[in-house]
């Protein structure tokens, strides 16, 4: 039976190699645990449900250059044209694109007195029509949609109605229905909530308020439009849109056709790059650690050939020799894992303080240590099996 004490004694006789490897494992555990946590956190962010049929919503920009154009009237004509194009299931004007990083945001008050009334969280403020919910593929879970005669052309219209996201409704009225409730813009302007959609994200993917959104009943004559089109028809529809709108009025430019899925990908590009870099770093650290351990074991085999041969001559089996090197590995890994786990927690606290990251979950240091044990076991087994095959006679002749 292999005892721990002789293994400790063997490690202490040659301190430099084990100490260097121990430091490497400590740093690897601390870095890999936090990197894995950040990777998981970023991937979770990128996979959040926006509530929108991202691949089916096609967007584009339209720029009018004719000063004689009545933009309000032209906006209505253009939307009628868009809805008549084959394969266009729904179309609407908009003042901002979901997940784009740019748009309108505001806060509203729960009472008419701005000095005393509680405010809502920062929310994304979409201007839309009775077609907006259908265009985006939102799920209306309470209340109703806008009626066509409720849509205004003026953002400052006194008859303001809202459809809000469930996240916003739950935040402001956690134990009550939001439908029929009123919010205020300043002391005089009152807005009424008529509906709630299950999910509707805003424009800023890094914001803690991403889930808080509203749609106001305004047909905004700006430059952005959204169409709901199946992905397989989008190229065909893009050509049809340009042809139909330019035929109606050639004094304009139509460009920047993108799906919301493409808009989302662009907004999360930095997060995707971070995930890629950190993943490569994790793999590299594990590889370097395993190579370092393999090198140390192979060096020990050459240095301790006589000792291994003597052990075999005294009756040690191949399994005993293999266990010797594995035990040395586990001692270094466990000690390094405990110290590295503690360092990982301290590093996580600093990242939380300076970069507004969530607190490191302890499962990540634990899983990193377990992973390190598995990786180093593989790294040790192959050279250790070579050591176990050393015969007493070979060891004697090599001295």
C-alpha cells in the first residue's frame, strides 16, 4: 500500500520543480475559474430571449431628399406599399431598432408630481403602430393592441397609450395588473397602459434595464422601417422594396437592409470576441500546465531510475509505481487547487468591484480544480506507465 509520507519526502528532496508546478497550478486555477465564469456569463447574455422573431424581422433605412415631400403622408403611403409586397407578413415604421445600441430611452413617473412620485426604471421607448406587435412577433399576454384610429402622427399628442413589457409591469406593479394603470410625463401628460407583451428587449444589450420597454401609439415618420418576412424570401423582398418605393418616389435613398438577428450579432460582437479570447486562454493554460507536469514526470523518471528499479526489486508492482507518480500529482494539484481557489475568489471580488461583474460562483473554482485533476492525470499516466515498465535489471545497468 502506498503511503503519503514517503511521497511527501520525495517531493521535498527536490523542491524547485514541484514548487514551480504548484505556482503554475495556483495561477491556472485562479485564472481559469474566473475566465470560465465570464465565458458562461457572456454566453448567457448572448442567448437571452429578446421576445422578437429576430431572423424574420427585416429592417432598412429610407432617406428622403425632396423638400416638397409631406413626410407624414409619404410615411403612410410607403407603409401601404410595403404591406402589399408579396411575402411581407407585416410592416411598420419605427423610431429605433431593437438590440441596435441606439434609440430613445426615458423614465416615467407613477404620479403627477415629479417631486414626490416614484419613477420607473430607464426604459426603451418605441414608437409604433397597430402593426408593430405582429411585425416583431411579440406575444401579447394581457390587455389589447392599439386600434388603427388610436395611432397618432404626433409624438406630443395628448392621447398617449402604451403597451409595455412584462418585466417592466412586474417591476412597477409586482402584485397587480398593469393594464389600465396610468403613468405621467411631468405633471400634466398622462399615459395609459392598454397591453402587456411577454418579452420585449430594448436597444442596449449591456444595460441592466434591457428588459424594460414600451411601445407608444405614434406612427413615426422617420427613416427606419421593419418588415416581417420569412428568411428564405428576404433577398427577394429586399429587391421588391427598393423597386416599389423608388417607383413611388425616386428622390430618395434606401439602404442598410439587415435582419434583427444581424443587428443583434453586431451588438454582441465584443462579447463574442471576449468569449473566443478567454476560451483560447483557458485551453492554453490547461495545455501548458499538463505539458509542464508531463515534463516534470519524465525528468523524475530519468533522475529516479535507480530508485524505481530498487522499488521493483523489493516487490513493488507496476501499479505501485504508477500510483506513486499519480499521488505526487494529486498532492500538488490539491494543494494548488485550494490555494488557487482562494486566489480565484479574491480575483473575482476585484473584477466585481472594478468591472461590475457578478460575484464569482464557487462552483467554478471547484469545477476548475476537478478539471485540473483530470487533465493532469492524463498528463501523468503516459510517462508514469513508462516508469512502471522499468525492470530491476535495467535500473541496475543504467547506474
